[in-house]
C-alpha cells in the first residue's frame, strides 16, 4: 500500500500527511460503505474538504488510487464526489488530481482544501478560474519535506496546477508544512491559508495573499486555552463564522498506546477536539480558545476519528447547512468494532483500509449530555455516547448529565475505558489506568455545590466487571470509590 502522506499519527511514523447529534450518514448507495457519507470499501479515504452551494455538497479528499499520470502506480490521490442533499443524486467518486512526475510533488499529493472565488490569470494563461485547491505535496518518498501547492479549476474536477509551491517546506528532514485550511476574505482571490509547520515543533501559521498565490506570513496562532495534556497537536481544519466572528478549529488528539491495543499500531487518532476563538484573539490569545466538544471512540464507536473538515460555504464560512449548528465531516474507521471485540481486533478495525468519511454535528447552546448505564445481561456500560446496536444493550439507569467541556465548576473528567473485551468502566485517569482508552464522557463536579441539586456517582466492582451507581453501598457490590457529582 502507498505511504499515507498525512499527519494521521503523532508517534514516529513517516506519515504526512445533547450538545451533539449525529448527522444522517450514507447507507451504502453508489458503492459508499454503510455508515459513511463518502468513501470506498477496502481502500483508505480521509482528510476531506466540503463545500455546499444550494443543495449540492462537493467533497474532495485524499485516498488510495491509481496515479492519473502513471496508472501503474498506486499512491495518494485526490478524489471528488458531489451529492445533492435533496435528490440524493451523486456524481463520483472521481480521481481528479495526483502527483506530477519530475516535479516538487512527484511523490505524493494529499490533504486538499478547496475554496471558490474569482481567480484572474493565476497560471498566466489568460483564464479566470472559480475554484482553488490547496494541497500538500513532496518529492520525497519518505513523506518528508512537504510543501503546499495550489491548482485551479472551473468545475472542481479538471484542475491545472501552479508550477511551484506557494508555501515552502520549513525542514527537509522532517514533515515540513501541511494541513492547509483556507478562507477567501473578499469573495474574489484574497485567500488566507492557515497551515501546520513542524519546525521546530508543530505550530499553526496564518498567511495571506491578494492573488491566491503569493503569501505573506502574518503570525502564529495562539495556543491559549488548548488542552495542556495534548501539547503541539496536529489539526484537521479551521473555518470562520462570519456572523458571530469566531474561528472554529478541530485539533487531533493522540493515538493509543500499543500496550492497550494488543500490540496493534493504530495510524489514525482516536479523536479530536472542537474549539472556537474570537477573531480578534486568533493571533494574540487575549481571550483563549473555548473547547466545545470531543469526538472520539466513546462517542461514535469508531476506533479512529481524525482529520475532520468543516462544511463550508464557497468562501470558507461555516454559515451554511444546519448553521448555527456546525457540520463536521470526519475521517473515521468504519465499521465500529463489536462491543466484545478483543483489544487487538478493535485496534485492527482502525486500519487504513477501513477509513471512510462520516459526519457529526455540534449543536450550540446545549452544553450537557445525558449519562446512561446500559446492560446486556453480560456487561454494564456507562456512556454518553455509542453502544453496539448488535450487543442487545438496554438502558438500565439514567445516571445524570455531564458537561461536554469543563465549565460551571465542573473539573472532573469521566473517562470511558475498557479492560479486555467486555469490562467497561469509568475512570478519572486520563490513561484509563493503563487499559484501553475509549474517550471522554464529559465533566462533573468534584464536590457538592451549595444550592445546586447534584447526585454522587460511585464506581462499583461486580466481580468480572464494573458498574456505576448513585448508591454509596453500590447496591450490595464492592465499592471502589466516589468518582464525583453530576447534575440529575
């Protein structure tokens, strides 16, 4: 299989490249695997860019395919598909871009981000183009020394490349620059690119142009407010809310330790965090990033959830589709592992050949999620997210409500964990006490709060498994300890 040229892992691989509702996912039409919006069975599809105009959504993404310039070579290519969300009519998937032999991007092209506008004679051919596609490329087969290039089109399918990078690599022996996010500031050709730079450590840069080609660096994005336990994170995308004047960004979390996956090295991160920040603070950090939600295995059931792309209008704004709710198209492993899969089986389900693109939706002004305990006659599972529909789980009790992010004095994170193939438990430890980490359920309180009705939650051992209870005696089972307090 070709080397994946995206920053899908943070652990030493040469890889480049109900406040929440789930969106309606694809059902296998036009060859799309069930559970995905776009994708193909048996090959990797990830790192999407999505634009909606009227009822038509256009997708570009990085995937495995035959090179347009050398069909005998399987590599990273950029694919396209359009979907009419009303009629369900589809066009694609089509391979629309690949590497250029003997050029700066002769080894790989990946990570597309597309913007519309009116680009006047960018290629010196006298033509005006309505689409610009920014992508990551390199001539290095090791996937290092990446730069960012651009191609132009009038239909989103037939592209012509600019002959050289528009943002040059910062380091020949490491990743370089990549993961562009794009915004058209004047509706014509004044493009802003936000991108990752790996030198000396991963950080994110703002660069602007008046013609979509010649960029001037404006500064480094603030990290004030980002998760301190996840330093120097990579990201998937950034987009602007032109009404509320916020920037939204989706930062990848980490990959699981192989000691918790039966020795399987997972190449896609288990989740990402959604943030927003006021436009005036993007470079200064005068107000911090605000964490809004986490999308991870606990929530979706997918082993990998990474490199997401926002649904945008033509110019890079999130003010489209279900706005003020924010639609996010995420790279994911598909399908979910069974509820009783072994750690190695679950880890293997996240392999690149299972990567597709799905969707989640963040709903504003609804910060809390319901926390339920399920039982299927074999195992208890306490979660705010996914349970296996094939596992015969039924709601046993309503435990309370958690906040999606730490706020209103909620500082206690309730992590979802699994020991072995069926012992689900909740931990306050960010590493799940060395067991398999599923993700975060939400945040509760460390102690009672005056004039606020709260209920305690206790961790209970029931021999071969665990459960949660509001009863300090764990309903006659072994009390492991008080986790914290939650709203009823």
